[in-house]
C-alpha cells in the first residue's frame, strides 16, 4: 500500500499555530507515529503553501493507492484543486484536523469534498489515520 499525504497552506505551522484548535504536535512527529503503526504502508508526505505544487503532486499520483489531502485554506477557495482531483483515478480522501462545521461560516464549504472518495473533519490528527485505514480496507 502506497499513500501520499498532502498538507497545504499553513499546515507547516502545526505545533505552534492556534494550539487550542490544532494541538501541540508537529505533523512530522505525528507522521513518525503513523509510520510505526503501519509499517507495511509506504507513506510519502509533502507540505507546501504553493497551490501549483499541490496540483502537480495530484497529477503525478498514479503510483499511489490513495491520497490523503488537507488543503488548508485552499479548501474553501480552490476550484483548481477540485479539477485536479477530478482529473486523476487515484482515490482521494479530504481530511481536516478541526471540525469545519463548528467554525466560522466561510469554513463550512469545500470545493473538493464532492470530488473526493470521503471527507473526515474534526478528529484532530487522528483523521489521517482514519483515512489511511479506509484505504487499507479497500
């Protein structure tokens, strides 16, 4: 099983950014735990604040069995990402650390969720594990 995790804009600041919402752990710390928990899975991870890089990663994802994506604020604004997800056959699960529906009104919509296999929101970093387990079951 080969999975690509893509974290978008501002998610490189996990562990220091809005700790009351996102917690104290960096994603790299969490990723090591995830890799230890699933040693039979190859997990590749990228984080970028650049929309073009996310699109390129999605377009070049044919070697993966699944993509887990947290686009950050691009979630609410990027039709470009939705089109990129639609253009590939690799299944995609959208993940958000916080519960988007319990936050500001503008965060309650996603340009991507209708294009994805699934949507996970509000389970903290554990949402990535839930997405990974979904790919393993299928």
